[in-house]
C-alpha cells in the first residue's frame, strides 16, 4: 500500500529524475516505446529536440499573434482614417486626407504593440493557464534539483498505462536517480509569495528608482557621444541668421516664378474691385445645401464681427473697429463679385479670408449674406 492511499491523497502523476539531458532523452524514448502518452518534462533550461521526443504539435500561439497583429493593423488604420478624413479633415501639404503611406508608422507600431501584448497574455493565460498557485510537481522532494541541474520526466496519472510498478521498471535505472509520486495538492487560491510584503515593495521601489536614474543618465549623456550627437551638431540654418549657403544670404528660397499652390489660384482682381464686381459671377447654384454650408462658414468666419444677422452687432468686444452693416443699400447693390473681392483681399480694417475659406465656400457665404439681406428687405412677393 502506497503512502498516498495511507494519507488519503490522490496520485496525479510520477516524476523520474535524471542526471543528464541524454539520460532524460533516453528515459523519454523508453516511456514512449512502452506506450506512455501523457508525458511531460521538467528541466532547468530548454533542451533542443525534446519537443520532438514528446511528439508535441507546434504551438498555436502563432495564430493568436496573427489575429492580434491584424486586429492592431485594422484598428490603427481605421482610427487614423476616421480622425484625419472624417472627424477632423486636415489638408496637409495637399496630400489626400486618407494617405495610407503616411499612416504606416503608427499602423506598424500598433501592430507590434497589439501582437506583443496579446501574445504575452495568450501564452500566460490561455496556453499555460497561469496564474496557477498549486502544482503537484512543486511539492515533489526533487523540485530543488529539477530547477537547478537535474532533468525529470513527468507521467500524468490519467495516462491509461499509468502504474507505479511499470514506471519503476521502465524508467528506473538507466541513469535515473529517483522516482517520486506526485499527490494532488489542496486548492490554493493565493500566491505563495505575497506581493504586498514590505520586502517586495522595497525591491520594487529600488528597481523603479534605479530605472529612473539610469534612464536619466543615458538620455543626458549619450546625446553627446558620436554618432548620437550628429543631429545636435549638424550644419543647419539658424533663423534670422545669414545663410552661408546662398549668395543672397537668405536661407529660405523663393518658389519658382509662376508657382501656384494647390487650391490657391492667383486672384486676377487683386487691385481692381470694380473689375471683380463686373466680371466675377457666382458659379455656385443657390440650393438649400449650399445655403446651409454658407451659413456654416459665415458662422465660423464672418459672424464674430458682422454679427448673427449681418447688422454689425459684433460678438467681439469693442476693441475691434465696428464693421458696417451688410444690409446697407451699398452692399445690397453690390454684385456677388464685389463682395467676393472683399473676402479675397479684405477691406481696410477687415483682413483677407482667402486663405481660410475655400473658393467654393466663399461663394456659398455670399449666398447666405444675400439671404440675410433679403430677410430684412423682403420684396412684396415673398410675403404674399
Ligand atoms: C475681424 C472682423 C471681421 C470679420 C471676421 C469679417 N469682417 Fe467684413 N468687415 C469688417 C470691417 C471692420 C469692415 C469695414 C471695413 C472698412 O472700414 O472698409 C468690413 C467690411 C465688410 C464688407 C464691406 C461693407 C461695406 O459697407 O463696405 C463686406 C461685404 C464684408 N465685410 C463681408 C464680410 C464677410 C462675407 C465676412 C466673412 C467671410 C467678413 N466680412 C468677415 C470686419 C470683419
């Protein structure tokens, strides 16, 4: 009668301990030849070829990594697309709003981050089923040796061939230095070491302070060592300083003669308000949609000065010159082109809004200004 049954404990396995990796491999081979299938090994370090002897299938962790990587990629791309093209469209250097090449670095980082986190969690929680606070193996009297310089073959008691006598005869001898039976351990739900113990907290604090000091030193001093100092001491142009590169002493170059920036078509009537008034025609049809957009842009750019109704009641404080009403006969008689001219070049105290409002939106704003004017001066037929 074994000790286990005497103590009323269930046997969950047996471990045979060997001195060298070769003995372990030989023991494994013999165990497999005798038909044992629920085998495992416990070793102080990984040994090549053991997976093969255990007949283990390749880990499925790669699939977890693949799914995590693809998820990270999709999330990063779609978030950047949403942020840059949908939620807050921002024209950067005339590139398309969704410029996938520009979004690649963040996408790559996100893919790596997701893969790393999910692979770690997957390995620990899903494949190794950790944290697990009790293992029959940890209670074995051989565990100190098995974690330093000995090698063990573990046979699970659920193996149909499991029988202590067979194990002794098959795995005993041949370099084995002992066989230990593994007993089911009482359930343990808390870690053996307490993470809240003062020693552990002090250790954490020392590690944290050490990391901070080391980082500080590295960041502070490596920048001065070649080649890492290359960026700091590169030849460059200081602003407001004479450039030694170009004969005229300027660092910045003028654009090539005749250069037209995207969406900045040269304005032909810059000094010719009358010409603008006579020749420019509103190309945007008067529709509810265009009027709505015009109202929106008026609200953003014109309203603070010209007021909600265009009557010059500013929402700004009086520090700014009070603009005239847009309901004057003068402005009502102006053509759309003449108002367009004011938006393009500004007028006295009013600055130009050409760089802030898109070409098509300027005309929409004018439609809205017309609507405001009509609201005060509705012709007879509007009220009938
Ligand atoms: C920063 C304040 C400010 C903003 C914003 C502003 N304006 Fe003006 N605007 C003025 C002032 C001040 C004048 C009077 C300029 C002058 O003395 O000739 C004026 C004049 C005008 C005039 C000519 C009126 C006249 O009787 O000569 C028009 C038309 C006009 N603005 C339209 C607009 C439109 C359209 C917008 C929006 C795109 C706009 N303004 C935005 C301050 C502003």
